[in-house]
């Protein structure tokens, strides 16, 4: 008899959201054995999990979700009760430069896991769960009005969102065709600590700190709906335990911001924290060529999650952003580590082409 009452694989646990989720589950559920499966791509970093790595209920396994034999061996070894699947290529700009990498990881990788899950759980579905973590970008782009609900039609417009949409469809197909017990959640933009500085908020924080231009795509009018990463992790926790099999849940906090307004807000927070005169950091703003096919607006309607499971975000944006800036200022070594090497090549290609 195992000393644990559940064995759970979290894929992509060394990444931004995955590391927050692993930390939450390892600390909150000592009776769960948590296996973090991650390929440690440029976006995966075990430094993100230093504080939990010696916990008795935590195990790290390096592996690639597209490797069927390796996934099969892990299912054999650990006899998982559940998978929470976050591993993915996650950056839209990289998907524009290299779409096939996204097809491989997000589509083929997800299907590989679904196949292995089906093989091991067939006839023993009771109590099992394949939880797929997805994005609001699968619904496409909104105009000034309206929100994405769980029944909004899929309309992905970037290679990243097309690959995530395909993965969602495969998850639903495995549920309907083979009875695999699945749940999907689609979340809006996350922000917080350990966010790789290729994404808007950490990139701007890093560039403000180091006095480099702040590259705002187009006119900066595009709108994103921002959620603190720990609120996303808490929503996943709730859905994992109380969500209904076969369902989808949208996660978001009614917190829409134009990109340019976020950049100004970050500049003013950082002017204060760095002792710069008001307006100093904003002089770094530089409007650059727009992202091809740039989605105008995302906005999530989280009513189902709120009504069914009682979820609400805990933090106001300004408070979350201050905490985030403080973390980056206090963790210069982390930033230096992740921005050396590959990041320099990426940055050069993306912003100086
Ligand atoms: P991230 O890029 O920070 O982390 C992805 C992780 O997956 C990394 O640790 C990486 O090493 C790992 N990985 C990549 N390819 C792999 C492979 N083939 N095999 C095993 N591991 C692999 O991503 P994130 O921002 O933390 O996003 C996590 C998930 O949440 C993704 O599925 C993403 O689509 C989804 N999501 C992200 C956001 C957001 O705002 N960041 C919002 C909604 C949904
Ligand atoms: O909506 C959820 C999605 O949010 C997740 O599924 C993705 O994994 C995640 O990367 C994020 O996608 P976005 O494309 O919205 O995030 P990003 O941080 O790349 O960009 C946010 C906005 O800022 C977007 O409108 C593009 C703009 N931007 C981004 C960068 C990196 C800039 O203006 N300049 C930049 O340098």
C-alpha cells in the first residue's frame, strides 16, 4: 500500500505557471505524490522550484511529452491517478517564427499523452482525470464588445493558438470517443514571478531596469485580460477537485488593459522603486512593427467557474503588479541566468530584424 492517496503527473512544471502549480500542490497536499515531468526547454527552469525540490512528495522527471515510450514507462512506473497537462510551447512570437515546433509539442505531444493515458486507464477510468490547461487565445480576437464564454466558437489566428485549439479538440475527441475522463480550462493572460522575460510584462520590467528601449507593438492599443498566476493555480486546484468530467471552464478576472497603459503603469511603479524622476522610464517607450495577425482583444467571462465552483480572483492588478516588480528586482540572478545564452539570440532576431 502506498503512503500516498493520489499520484499525479504535472507536465511543464518547471515553467512559469507550472512551477506555481507544483508549489501549490506539493505544499497543500502532502498526501499526493507529485511528479513534475518537464523537458527543460529554454522556458523550463528548475531554479523555479528550489524551495520544494526536497519535499518528500515531490519528484522531478526530465522527459519529452512527444516521446511515447518514455511517457508509457512513466505511466507504468507511477500508475498515475491524474495528469495536469501544462507542457507546451507558449510564446506567440516564437510560433510565428517556427510554427512546426508548436505543432510538435502542443499537438503531437498532447496526443501522445492522451494515447498513453487511454492505454493505461482503459476500463479503469473511475477516479482518473486528464486535466488539460489551455488558453483564451483559442477563441480568436474580440472587437470592443463581448466576452469569451465556454460556448464561444473556436477561431484561433496564430500558429500558437491554432496548436492549442487543436490540442483542446483532441482532448474532447478522446473524451467523446474513448470515454477518457477529461477537463479543459481556458485562461486569460497570466502575470507574476518566474515569468520568462520574452513575454510583455517581464520583458518590460527587465528593459526598464536596464534602461533599454520598451518595444510596444503597433500602437499599443491591443487589450489583454490579466490574471495573477497564483489565482490561476488556485482555479486549477478547484477545478481539479470539483470540476465536472467532460466540461470546460473559462478562467479570468475581468481585468482588461491596453498594452500601452500597462507599460506606462510599470514605468511609474519602477520610477518610484528605482528612485528615478517621474516620467523618466516612459522615455524608453518605443513603438515598433506590429506582431503579424496581432489579436486585438481578449476578455474572459468566468461566470461558470464563479457560479459552479465559487472561484474569484484574490488580487487587484496594481497590487499584483507591484509584487511582481518587487520579485524581479529582488531576483536579479534569476533574470541574469534566464536572459543569458539563447535569450540573447532570440532577442536579437525578434527586435533587431
Ligand atoms: P512556459 O513556456 O513558461 O512553460 C512551459 C513548460 O513546458 C516549460 O517548463 C518547458 O520546459 C516545458 N515543455 C515544453 N515543451 C515540452 C515537451 N515537449 N515536453 C515536456 N515539457 C515541455 O509556459 P506557461 O506560460 O507556464 O504556460 C503553461 C501552460 O499554460 C501552457 O499550456 C499554456 O498554453 C497555458 N496558458 C498560459 C497562459 C499564460 O498567460 N502564460 C495563459 C493561459 C494558458
Ligand atoms: O491569453 C493567454 C496567452 O497569453 C497565453 O496562452 C500565452 O501563452 C501567453 O504568452 C500570452 O499570449 P500574449 O501574446 O497575449 O502575451 P505576450 O506577453 O506575448 O503579449 C501581450 C501583449 O503585448 C500582446 O498584445 C503583444 C504585446 N507585446 C508583447 C511583447 C512581447 C508588445 O507590445 N511588445 C512585446 O515586446
